[in-house]
C-alpha cells in the first residue's frame, strides 16, 4: 500500500506558512468551533467543554424540539426524501427542503403542513440554531474569547509578517472570528460598510484597493448579525436576533442578484485563480455542493494554486467526499488522522526513518504523534514509523501556526542554524 512520509509534508507546511510572500487563505467549517479550552484542573491540565455543536449534533438538537405531530411527522417525511436522494440529512439540507416546499405550497398541504405551518417550522428551527451558536451571549457561561482557538489563530495573523493579507472563508454563523480579530485590533473587511446598520458593498469586494491591506472575512452561510431591513436588503448589525439571516438554503443561489452570497463565492473563486495561492481547509466536511463546485472550477483556471484539507477524523471510509474529490484532483491534498490523499494517491502515514531522539527541537513533533496507536493495534517496542497526523485538530493547527510568529523562538533557532 502507498505510504506518505509526514515529515516531508509537515516541513512543506512550515515552508508555506513561514513564507511572507505566499497568498494564504482559509476555509473554516463547524469543526473549528466545537472545542473550548475553558480552564485548567489542579494539575494544570486543560479542561475542554463543547462550545458549538457539530452539524450532526446541531441537527439532532434542532429536530428534538419537535416532539408532537404534525411537525415531527413532517420532519420524518422530509428526512426520508433527503436520504432517498442520496443526500446527508442535516440542518442545511433540512432547511433547504422546507424552503422549497414553503415556496411550492399553495392551498394544499405538503408533508402534512400548510404554507404557513412550513414557514413556522423553518423559523422555529432557525431560532434554535441561533440559540445554539450564540455562545458569546450566554450569560450563564461567560465566554472568554482569549481561550478559544480562534484567538490563537488571530494572534498568528497579528504577529506573522505577510506581504498579502489573509483571506478567511467560513460557513460558521458565530462571532468567534470577529471577536478574536477585534481582540487584537486587527483591521478586517467583511463586505459591509457602516457601524449602526452596515450596508453591503459588493463593489469593494470586487475591487478591494480601499481595504487592500485588511484581513478579509467572508461568511459564506450568513451570520448572527445579518438582518433584512424594510427594503428586503441584508444589513449587518452588532446584535443577534431571532430574525438573523443564517439559513444555508438553496434560496441564496436562486438568482444572479442574490447578495452577499454571490459576491463571496466570486471572491473564493478569485482567490484560488491567483497563481501560487494556498487554501487551507479546516473543520469543513464538503457538505456544500456550491462551495465544492466553486473550488474545483477555480483550480482548473490556475496553474499553481492548491488546496490542503486538514481533516480531524479518519479517512478510511469509501464514502468520504473529500477523499473522492482529492483522488480526482492532484492539487487537492487531504491530510487525515492515519491516512492521506496526496497527488491523487491514498496512503497511510509512515515516517521513513526514526527521528533523532537527541534533537532538542523537532518540527515534526508538532504535527505528528508517532507514539499514537489505534485501539486494534498492539504497541510494541519495535519502531514502526506509524502514528497520528494531528494538525486536523484545530487547536493543534493553531499551536503549529504560533511557531511562525515574527520573532518566534523557533524561527530564530532555524535562522541561527542556517
């Protein structure tokens, strides 16, 4: 079976991330907001809590609020339709289906619900989602933004010396990135201009010369702070609301003037069409066909851009979509826990030679745990070169990024050795 040497690719990541002239972007999904380092125990060990549920957990919680018919029955009918169409049942596909039925419903009922009842069902699900992701407003459990992984990520942005500003694309609705950027007083542009009721400005997305040096933050599925005004235009406020525009349904793509989604997708395409650009994907499960299509199409229009997927889970299942995509496109690499797809080849991680135990510092240790074993494996004294690639864990990845701060002790050590 094909094997991939983690040392080679961790050092490649080091080169990319420490190169100030590289165009670097990030596509973040729900996976980056799941784990929260809340405090330390008496031994100084970090204690973690769930912060924002994963898509699957969020779906489960949103659906569980409906215990009675006809809403419960309607959801079951819609779930069956989604699964029969070979799609994954989650809040995104659920809301899309409800929205479709809501538009199609006339005098007759669909899924045992009237047009009005379908609207109410959708609104109730959206309200539950808003409640689940509004962790910054939770008075019972006050969020310390400085202990989040997003904050460590923004610390890297603040300290790293870069010729081109970082671009962030995210499907998350929460405020964790905004709060972290503002914690370090980092200037960023999200497509909106103003303070009280900021208005969307697509012209500045297309031509960003006015904010050329600012970090770009594009929220592909909406945000807690997005609302519709009396003119049915999307505005951004500093407050969340039950009417927040966050639902990830097909409606955002139903005509060419739908904003801000169209401009954001164009920006994602533009980023990847730039030569020598690198898009890191973290916590995103490739569940949005429109995003996937945008990435694949953009890669065909560039000779040297690439996508690196850092996956927390294993990649052994044949039905893994990102595995399938990477096996058909040599410029998409997937680095998962035990395996990887690189150059269209699926293989296991395995070090080619045993590391020098006398080295005081080894960059590989920050990306690969060679002592890790799966439950079915028996640990022996014989060196195997096997282990876990750990940068799919967003906390480990942000800690890895922190090695490349301007003035980092590690970078100074490397430079001295050269």
